[in-house]
């Protein structure tokens, strides 16, 4: 695991070497994150995310993502199968108001681990593989890329109501169609979450999204503010053994 802690920052800095053009953009995201525990082992996760450009303002992406998660053992490991629908507003230029939409479908597989360093400090690792199918002009879907994601997140509980998070997530493309952007993007961020009651949390997050385009010599540097509502819906009470 120490290897990841060393290699991850190096990957994040790789696109800075030899870059030619960087386009800076600002976005605001609105997210609803629902968790529905079915039992002690099974959880349904549902996300809705509305992503918008700022100045000028228009939609960038809308997504709906569903996961079926299974907890494994008592050491914080879990696996999940997921499926996501994306609506892209293209081109990714907020100055262009006469844009068009493209659909994308993403089945995914996830392995993650939550390591409790102590009662307040937690370390979260997530390994994620997703297949990206893009809609074509004839309405058929073709596989564009397979993308591997690794996320490292540190969480600190200030109190029962406040949680702080910092994270770094690396995205790598795997495909015969990829010429330049094997490195796809890196997301670095920090957040604070306030939970007035046990099952509801309001989160404010900053994300820096640095992405290489398929052209190779063009990069996006996005400053993102994300406002999220986290909601856990308890369908039934689980008995303690």
C-alpha cells in the first residue's frame, strides 16, 4: 500500500511535464447521494449529480449512478457492481451556448476498504473499473475506453456532527484507441460535512480536476464547488447479535 502513496502523487504531476495549453474553467455541482441498507451485508447506493459551468452558466453533465454493494468480513472491505447514465453537453466550452447532448452508459466494478486508524481518523481506498459506452449518430452504443480509477481519502471526525475529508483520485485510460491520454485526469479535493441528524448530511466540497484531452497537448484545469446532500434511508432495524 505504501507504493500507492508514493506513486499516486507522481502520476498527478506527470501531465505538468511538457504541457502546451491549459484551459481553466469553473464549475458548480449539485449532488444527492442516497444509501439504502438492505441488511448488514447488502447496500443500495444511488447518486444524482448535476454539473454546471459558471460564468457563463450552463449544464456540463448530468448523471445517475446506481450501485449494489456487498460488505465482506469485518475489516472494512466491500465490493460493488454499478451502472451509470451520463448526459454530456458538448463541446466542453461554456462560451458555446448552442451545444448538443451525447449519452453515455457506464457499467462498473468497485473494490474498497475503510481502515479505521482510530476512533476519529479513517483511511479509505477505492479501486474502480468502468467501461464507457458512447452513443453514436445511429443511436447505437460503442465502447470508447476502459478506465481504471484509484481514490485515496482521509476522513477525520471532528464531532458527531462534523466530518472533514481530503482525497486524491487518479484516472487511467486503457484502450487501443488511446494515443496520448493514457493519463486521463487527477482529482484533488477537500470537504466538510455537517450532519444535523444521524441519517442526513450536508457537504461542501472543493475539487481541482486536471484532465488531459485526447489531443494530448490540451488540458483542462477545473475549479469545482460541490454541494451535496447525503441521505441514509433505513428500511428496517437490524438486530444486534
